[in-house]
């Protein structure tokens, strides 16, 4: 495995850059393709001289095929993430999803790349019948008229294409589903960064000890957050030991309410928090937690408790609050 040459699409993104850095640390040859629409090459500054960085777009078949040339494996991460984009730019989310997947598969076939590792999402099963949720959960698009499902729909299409083309054209295809991965520099369109920025602003405007903090929903909604270092540990196990045509959930089983997230952010700023419930986002889910038994059998053991990871993340966003960057 150590001689394997990887192409990472979306390698300047949050998860992509963390993966690239780990692959380089482990001694692999890594090429990255990204157009930086959501990523930033600055994330890779520590390994800039040790990787090949290609400025390219997965929607462009020629650029993707060229990037696949000479590679043993493609790890396909390029996508439009961030809940606000699902609602505001569903056509862009789907364009990157579908064209990107087609071009990656075509590029691999034309350049004889026999391994494809696909990043999917917990959004493919949306609101599962059973929580914690394992890899056999039914894939669902509850309402095609809700633009939110542009994200989950694109991921379902990607999974179907990767696994079915994998039967005929690849020696090894694996799908992994990240579950609420977080950490410093994760982007700005997610619950933890948004809570930190909003809490900081409210604290600056209000000097009283208790902060009234509006949220979407009741605050009882839960997620199982996975710190980026733990997530990459899990992904490296998938790369090393994952089986052909298999799906793996990567995350933790430490379920946290959104109310506790807000209170934790308030604690970082030294304030008490009074939750002000609001209307829930249409299409959201009340509870999400992965069953990670399958990955644990490969040796996975996440180590970062949420309260510690939240403090690390909140501190980064507090110090870098002037760097907000969004797709134009």
C-alpha cells in the first residue's frame, strides 16, 4: 500500500486537506485536484512541496482525466457542502455531484485506475428508521421538491454509480459516509461555526451574563459529532482494510443535543445561554447517530470527547472570525 499513488479530488477542502496531510505523513504520493470554490490551497501549505496540486474542476472531463493519469487510486471528495447551499444553490450542488461522479468514473476507466474511494454522507438515509444507524439503512429522498435534498440526492446517485460501475470496471470500490465531522477551519456554513460567530456577536452587544440565543428547532435535536483527527483515523483504516463494494459509516456514537452545543459555545465565551427555539429548517432530521460497529471491527476507536473538540474548534473560529468566506 505504501507505494500507492493517490488522486484526491476536493483535496483543499476541510476533510480533503486533512486526508492529504495524513497521506503525505504516511509516505504516499499524492496529487490533488480542486478549483478552490469551497476549499483553499492554504490548508495544504505545510505539505505544499510534497504534493502535486492541480487547479481544476471535476465538472471538466478533460481536467479530471488528466489528473487520473498514472494514479493507482482516486479518493473522490469534491462536492458542495454546507446546508445553506443546499437550499440556495441546489442546481450547483447537483451539477458538481452528477458531472463530477461521471467524470471521475470515466477518468478512472480511461486511465486504467482500478480503485475508487467515494465520500458519501449520512444525508443519503436522511431520517433513519433506527438510530444508531448502520450501513444497511434505506436510502431516501422524502420530497424532491425540497431543494435541501439536492445534497442527499446527489450522494445517492454517486453511491449507485460507484458501486455499480465497481462491479465491472474496478478491482476495489469503497463508499464511506462521514457523520458530522467538525474541527478548526471546517468552513463557515455549519452549525458549530455559525454558533460561534453568532455567540461572539451577541456577547459583544450584550454584557449581561445570560445570552438569549435563537436557534432553529427546539434544541432537543441531536447529532453525533466526530472530530476531524478521529475521522481521518477511521478513513485511513477504510483505505487500508476496507472491502470491495462495501460501505462504512465514520463518526462517533456520542450523541449531543443542539442545545448542548449552544451551551458549550456559550461556556467557551464565559456566558450562560438561554435557548430561544425557532422554526426548524424544512427537511431537517430530529436525530442522527451512526452505528460504527462495522468500522470498529477494522480497529476504529475515536478518542476526542465532544467538549474538548468543541473548545478547540470554538477557539479557532473566535480567533479567525474575520475570515468568513462564501461561494459568490
